[in-house]
C-alpha cells in the first residue's frame, strides 16, 4: 500500500460521528491531507469518548455510526483521492459485561472458550478471576443488602449498584444473595482498593477496567483482527496505527504476523503501512528488524520542542523554580522515587507475583531468597530502567538489551540477590531454563507500565520547572535540542515515520508548548509575575502548595485565550487542575482524594481568575509574548511539514489551539469555522494582513495548506530525497534552522527561526532585524529561489541567502528553485 503523504487525526465519539466526518472530506482534500487518521472505530464501551476500551472487535461502534456509514465514509474518501489510517488496540479490551468475551469468561470460568484469550493467572485465587469492584468488604455488602439479582434464567445478573455481572449456570435459584451464591461464581469480589493490589489478570497500566489480551496465541490474534483484516480486503483502510505495542508479550512476533496478514488482505506482495505507538527515550532507536514504517511521533515532538528553549534561560528558570517552590531534587531523582511509589501502591499484586516467581527460580539454582529480598531487587532494577522495556524473546539477549539491563543495574547494591536477578534478565547460563525466559518476558511487560505511570503520570506532575518539557517521551531534566542535534537526528530519520506535534495523549498542545517556551527567553519578566502572584497568595493565606501553584500559573499562561477568559475557560482549568493534583499523587490522588487540599487549590484558581490585577497581569504577559509564541508555532510547523517523515495534524490544530491534557484536548472542534476559513484563503494572500490579524489563526492554516501543497508538488524530494543541513553564519546564526530536501532537480529549503525574542523583542522577526545573518548554500545548489508561501523571489547567486531577504514578509519560508 502507498504510504500517506499527510494525515489528519480525528477523535470519533458520539459527539463526532462517521456522518460528521463525511462532511470534512472536501475540507481535508483542499487542506492537502491524504489520509484521515481515525481513532479506534470498533465497538467500545457505551459512552466512551476515545474508543480504546474495545468491547467487540467484530463490529463498528454504533455510537459513532453504522457499518453502512463506515463504508460510505471510506468510499467517499477514496473518491476524493484520500484513504484511512486506522488506530487499532491489540493489547487490551474492556473488562465489562458489554464485552461478550469477558462476560462469557465471568459466567463460565475456565470452561469458557475465551478463558485463554485474556492474560489471566488461573492458578491464583482458586481458579477464579478477582474483581475489585466493591466499595466495602463482601461481608459488609451482604449485610447491607447491596447485592441484588435482576433478570431471569440465562439473562440473570448479579448487580452491585451500577456494576452488573453474569451468574454461573445453576448458581442461583431464587431468594436472597448469600455468601454461598457468591462462592459459586467464577469470580471473586473484593474491595476496589485492596483487591486492585491482588489482581490475577494483567491490565492496561493500572486500569482494572481494561484487561490485556494474549495476542501471542494465534487464535486470539485471528479473532481480534478479523474485522480489521476484512476492512483491508474491502479497501476501507490502507494504513494502521498500532496502539501500545510495548504491552504485548512479543512485539516483534506480533508485528511480523500483522504484516503478513495485512499484506495478504491488501492483495499480497506489498508490505502494509504500519505505525506503532512506541515511546522512545531520547537516545533510544526503534529496533531495525521490526516491519514498521516508524512511530507515531513523540520522538519528533520532543526533539523539535527543545529547539525553542533558551539554554541560559532554562538555567534561570531552574533557579526561580528552586526559589519559589523549594524543590531541589533533579528530575532523575523525582522520576525514580515516583516509579518506586507506583510499584508499591498501584502494582503491588504484579510485584508480588514476579517476586514469588524469582524466589522459585532461585531455589531451583540453590540460591535462597526471601520474598522481600526478591521484591526489593526487582523494584530497584525496574526503577533504574532508562527505557520502557527490553525485547528478549529467545535464548539470546541482544547487545541493545544487554546495555539497557546493565544501565538499569547501575546504582543497585551488589549482592547475591541482585547478582541472581542480573543472571536471569541476561539469560546468563549455557542451558537457559524455560522459567528464566518466562520470567524475563513477564518482567518486560511490567516495566513499561511502571515507566508510564511513574514518569509520565506522576513525575511529570511533580517536577514543574518548565511544563513544555514535560511531554510523553521527553526528558524534563535535559530538554534542550541544539541545531546540530536536530540536523543529526533528522538526517537519520526514517522517511515514512510520523511527524507529530500534538496527539490525543500530549499533555500540552503544540501551541501551548510554543507559548510556554517563550518563558525561557523572558525569565525576568516571568519571575516578577510569579513572585507577585505568590506574594499575594501567601498574604491571603491560600492553602495550595507552592509547587502546585507554580504549575497552575504555567497552565493558565499556556491556555489563556487570546480574547480573554470566560466561564468555559474556568471550567476547563478546574478540570486540568484536578487531574494535575491527583496525578502527582502527593497531597491527593485518584484513589485517595483529599477534598480539603483540593478545595484549597481550586479556591486559589477561582481567586486568581476573580482577581482583576491577576487577570490584567496575565493578559499583558500573554499579549507581550503572543507574537513570539506564534513564531515558535509556525517554525515548528514548517519543520514538521518538511522534515523526513509524514506530517500529522491533530484535529483542529490547523488553527491556534492551546489545549491541555485530556479530556481538554478532546473538546469538540468547530469545523464549520475552519471550513469557512479555508475557503477564504486564496492561493496568494497578503502577508502583511495575515500578520496584522495573526490572532485569528489564518496564518497557521495558510502555512499548513501551502506546505502540504509543496509536499504534493515535490513528492519525490520528500518520499525519496536526502536531508541536507545548511550552515548559517552571522550574528544570529544560532537562531535560524535551515535544511534542504533534495532529489535530482527538486530542491526545497526550509527556513525556521528560533529564540526570536533576542532578534525582535516580541515583534515579528522580519527583514533587517536579521542583520548579517545568512544561510550558506553548497556550490551545486541553484542560484534562483522562490518562496512557495509568499511567491517572493530570492537571489541565491552569491552562494549565500540573506535571512533578511528570505524572511522579508513572513517569519518562516519554504524555498524552491521551481519558478
């Protein structure tokens, strides 16, 4: 199948359906999109806003549309020259009776044909599935009459408030629900908090409502992918995005099977375009042997974001953060402590199981370990993992995985326990016991959730120096990207991987990060604001901790509407604040809500938004930095559009979109306004008028459209061409990124500024503001250039391009030699 040229991510749910998407087809075509990048469309739990809680993989979700409407959308896209890239969820399904497979397992236990479909330890809990669904003990629930039976015969259900569960055949004959009735079921009910620590089924991260699948079983793979493969055969989809690849037991094996079946369904012979959601550490590379086009782009997002953080300013922000909050610990320490905490609090059951298995493996080798010793060693090594996981799947451990394991052991106290664990994880024995490999593969499925929940969903909410750096796959402790590092990374980047700037999982949108990054250039101005706000809050006796308040000020600044805050903004920020506080897991959490502290924090938010002085100061700050933030956004946009990879636009982000963490970034998008806007953009527009009215976002949409047009017109340069870094010189040489994509006679040069406060002090960095800064061209480069954004001609006959000439009308440029 042909690779996408440009994708547009759509989040389907009951508020945006397949029928709604059909209205967008002409708009997406005119914008320059080749593939509608669809969130999961198979049947999910009722009311799902995201589709990742699949309940039936055999049908299209009726809440978003019918099978006929899905076919109609695919056909309409194909007629317009577009196709579909579909997001699929192989790792897990909904642990709900809405899921017929799970319902059958709960009703029939190990006799169910689906018993082996799910990753359940049937040897534990007396051969039952432990369900942590109660708000009280079983005894108290029985005494209070909290259980009831509804329905009759095979339709009879055991109900506990809103929770409904099937009953085993013959287990209930009328009368009251008793302990004996509960004992006859194929599941064991426990309190939600204590039971979650003793689960005997693998979850998606720590979400008990999502149960993991055993995709390594050929029958499970076939049943779970049957509908998706049919879509390929019917030409409804031509590309796949695979969710959470690291959750699978053997990702490499899964991907080879998926590629084989997908290629067969697509007509055979040609490989299918597959992207995977894989969080790469800053120095980690995707395994070269995996049959995929690349990742969903978090690596690109963080690489490019780091360009716009001023190194000197980051040091000053570090000092301010310590002054205001008293937080001295480096991010690495914060992250390690957070990983240890989630292992002990949220994954105690998984830890207990792994530790017990290690004790048995050790005993077989004559090494006597206690359960506590084994648990401690596993905790310390897992906390030291520099990446999500390793990928050992046979008797040999790759050099890459050996290096990862050795790094994980750095700082771990040497001794018999650690020594044995190291031997097991490295399969360091001539005749490797089957139990060793089984332990390693189970541990590999454990380390990813710890990284995700410990770092992304805990440490990222505790370490608040500069929130633009706290992004999935990022390194908040060292987020900087030099121009040299950018060039080196892009030169080695896969041509068909994804270039993303915003996703449904990002904690801040591309425009919110672009605005936050300006703070690294105006540190004195920011420090004065923060000190003033904190001083007033302390005098008023607010109960919010300084670290949480510092994060809140950044969130307000990042999302502050250009036309000022309203009630909707206030409600959004309350939602974001609640999530931030609970994810940090310090003063409150999802499991143990501290209503008093949360009340203090929400009170501080309301007091700030009700304070005229605070609002004036925030509005002034947003206005002063607005142009610089817009330049950052446009700059990262042109890099996304032209760097090696396939550019993705997250729904609505063709205009300014300063959204925050989900569900804030899944709010309804005003597509009618976007369609009207695109229709009003002529092929050539008045650049000065776009800049004067930059707040309406048309300038971003215009650059997006023209950039995607260039990708289509110079397709060879992007699909096959090399990446040529261009050297800059002059006083502000370090504030310009320039590179060329070249294939034969096709040339396209990208010019993207950075850290422009030092060039223009918050004004548009145009023309002579760039002084003597220039871009050097190789001797064999063309000597006449045209900016595809403005149509302006640029003289390149001197083997150097003056940035003042290139950025004369707009703050970014895309140059071609095609006149």
